[in-house]
C-alpha cells in the first residue's frame, strides 16, 4: 500500500466509525432512484482521486464525512427541505455557496472550491470548477440575468462569469478569466474579457 492508499483507508475507517451521522443521507441515496443516479455520476468524477476501490455506497459515505464541499453538493441535490432537516449537524463548507435555484447536471466536480459562489441559471452535466469561482447576475435581484452553462465545461481558478451569458458545450475556461459575452461550443477560452483562443474538434 502506498501512502495515499493508507490515508484513504484511514479516512474510510473514520467515516465508518461515524456512519451513524449519515444514516438519513444514506437512506435518501438508497431509496430515491433519481437522486442515486445523479450522485453516482458525481462520485464517478471522484473515483480516480481515491487510491482504494470501494463500492458507491461506501464512496458516498467517505466523501460525506471527509469532504465538506461534497456535502454542499449533496444538500443541493436533495433540496432545501431535506437540507434543513439533516444538514444542520453535518453542514457543508460555509465559504462555498450554491444557489438553491441553480440547476446542476449530473457528474459535477468541485475541486477545492473555497470562496466560490455558484449562482447560474443552469449548469450542464460534467461541470467542474476550482476555488474563487463566481457565477452570478450583474444586478442584485435579477435572477433571470444569470449564466447558462453547457455540458462538459471546466473552469480554472478564479474565473468570473456574470450576466445572462451562455457558455457552450465542451468548453475550458482558463484561470483568471472574466466572462461577459457568450462562449461557443468546443473551445478553450481565456482572458479578461474572455475570448476563444483555440477550437477543439467535437
């Protein structure tokens, strides 16, 4: 066993020791089929981050216990009522905010999204971002004036996307970019203001 595998095994043991904290979470996962399918897609994005191979149910428990950012996503998936009921004793990270009105497709991966705010109209499947991400409206209270993000979009560190712009499918946006205009499908875009610099064959 390498050091990472030992670390992962220890973290799994801790999660199992405190598994009683997550019985309501696991109940929802077990009995809500649609939720389970979406969470499985989210977990699939994290498989390569673990040096141990475990079933999806144990993997869910592992991340619920060891990753506060994942708890934010979980509570967003189950909705505000369930978050109110079961989220108070194991809350998510206070510096990572996902708007309750944002639709997020399956397979989302938030890589250490510290100090990030996700307030888009909708986000497609297989979305990923890093810390200091800001998605939001230009003016307070105008919820329709928010970004629409396509499928398979990756954002680098410190990316800001504001207003009613549309980010196409299969797009990578480089670190430090500020997006104020639409970005087409199948491209790499960077800069402030952000512009495509390379197109990728779909």
